[in-house]
C-alpha cells in the first residue's frame, strides 16, 4: 500500500438542499488526516460526481460504483448512502477485494449484516463500521477507568438518550418512517448510544424491552400526512455479562430533548458521561467521584485523542478518530475492533430488544 490510504467514497454528494453525512463528516475528517487521501467520489450521475469530486478535491469521479470499486488506486471503499442501499454496495466492494468502511447501521436488518460480515471474513478483508462513539476520547477514557477498577465493581448503570423528533421531512429523510428500512430511533440514536454503553461496560447477558411508536404520523414538506411505524420510544432493562444491572431509555420527542447521559455506579465511585447531542458526535464530558467525595470534571488525557490538532469539531471529529485508530489495521498491522463483527453483535442486540418487546419476555443474549 502506498504512503497514504487512498479512499473512494460513495454517498458524499453536493446537493442543493444541503449535503449529508458523507460530505459533512467523512470528507472533512479525511482532509484532516495526513495518512489518508480522498482519491475518488462516486455518485449516481456523472455531472454530480464530477462536481462533488471537484468540490472535495478528489482526483477521480465515478458514476458507476463497480468502476470505483475495481480501480487499482482505491484502497478503501467508504459507504455513506441510505441504509437500504448498504448491502449491495458493501458486497460489491468486498467482492472487488477492497477494505470497506460502512456507516451504521451496517444493514437494514441482522441477516444483511451477517451476510456482509461473513463475506469479509471469507475474503480476509479489513472492515470498519461507523459506530463512532467507540472512538470518542471520553468513551475510550471511561472504558479504561472502569476496566482499571477506578470506581470498583460496577453495580448499576443508566443510559438516557432523548433526541429531537423531526415530524416534517423532505424526501431525503421521510423514508426513515418505514421500520423495515432499518434507520430509526432504535437503530441510530439508540444503536449508537447503547454501543457506547457496551464499549464501557461490556456486553449484555439478558434483557427485557418495550419498543413502541408514539408518533405514528409525519408530514412531508408540502404538509401531506405519512403513516409511520418506525419506533420512537424504547425502554430496556438488563444485566451485563459482568453482573451490572442496567436501565436504558431512548426516545425522540418534539420538544426540549435532554440529550445523552450515561450514569455508572460502582462499589467505590461513580462516573457520569454526558453530551448535548449524540454520544457518537461528542464532545462528551465526564465527571467522576469516589466514595463520598463530590463529582469533579475528568479532563481526557491527550493519549485518547488520535485525531490531529485542527481537526474540525462536531460531525467530523469522532469520524476522524475512527479513521486514525484504524490506519494501522488497514495497513496490515493487526485488527481494528470496530468492524463488521462488532456490527453483527450490535445488530443481534437490537434484534433481541425487538424480540423481547414483541413477545413480552426477557431474552438471553447467548441464545
């Protein structure tokens, strides 16, 4: 592989209505990293491909994904399109023998995720999934504090994630109201936040859940009502493999969402992690207290900050953190644990939450 990891991205498109995650998060993240190069952009039309490549400083523009995936100057394929389109693009990238970074959720369902991860393992190809909270500096620091016994054995934890509900949507987002499309409050706001909890505490052994749709109708920009079956209220209680009892509330609400707060209580102390927006976006702030001492701010040591100075904050930052942490693995120097195998594990957890809600029974994660 050459000095820089050469990236070809599908889904980073300039649009009149405002560009999406690929353009706003991945492109600035890649520009900030000295060991990556945005080599190519792929969109569905030749004119938008050329315009997007020119705007982002990419050398090559493609309007056929197969051509970009086969190009010898592309080392890593990045998939940033709508979730229902992930499976076909990822499979094509893997079949072309390329490493693939796919945004989260990996698939529209568990079966798609397992298919993609299975092909990557079969071909021994490196993969990354966009669960960016795992690369947030505060989450990395909290994980090490807990594993190092800073607050003692974890007794209980609570995660509260309340996001802004978007009740009127244009064509670029209205499709998320269909549960089968796989991009909703449970999978995205919930998936990212619950994965952050698991990054710090480990995996679930057993859970019980209620999943419901409290807002069953959205409206188009023209005011037309659209029926919705995507979940917007999720409550989970469970036990972690390490024994901690955990409760989770995830919701999308029309007014005054409270953001994200993770509370972890151990025998010797407590940790509080919060973010005004999503935990995956950061910046996350952490406070800690031991014994009966008051909670104090815990600045994150510089060793957890992998993105270089000057990396834009907001959407690009934790994406840049993930790219920086994955660079050695992409060059063949071991593995990166935020991969398609982790994505399958997270999809299995979401599937367990849905099964528990549908049956009214607790679900063991080892079944």
